[in-house]
């Protein structure tokens, strides 16, 4: 999920609007609005906004499973990501 989508999701879950989030971090609500419209938000802005909602950025090994109450930042939204190819030889019985 894109970082801005995650931010919007958390804001919705917590009932936090742009004005409230802006007040928590000391910036205008229109700056929050602009950040949420960005395709690529910086890590400092992301961390600042998440911290104001009691979340934080953590870097973990790529093979670690994401729990149900966690979010994984990706470049594209999940529906736009290309599916991983399936190795059919590994799942089909051998030809005889």
C-alpha cells in the first residue's frame, strides 16, 4: 500500500482530520492536504505524521510476514502490482 494511502487509512480509523493532524505537528491543514496528495512522500514527513498518530516507521527483513495490525509500504497500490510468476513445474505432477 502506498504511504499516503496508509496515512489516510490510519487517519480514518482514528477519526483524525487534516486540521487535527496539522495542529498535532504544528503545520497548517493545507500542508497536510498537500502531503496526502503527493505520489511520493518523504520519510521525514511520513515519520512525523505517523508519530502524531502513535505509529512509527520500522525497517524489517523483507521476508518477515506483515501482521494484521501492521502496514507495508509499497511503491504501487496492491491492485496495481504485478503478480509474481508461478513456477508450474513445482506444483504440477511430473509428466510421464
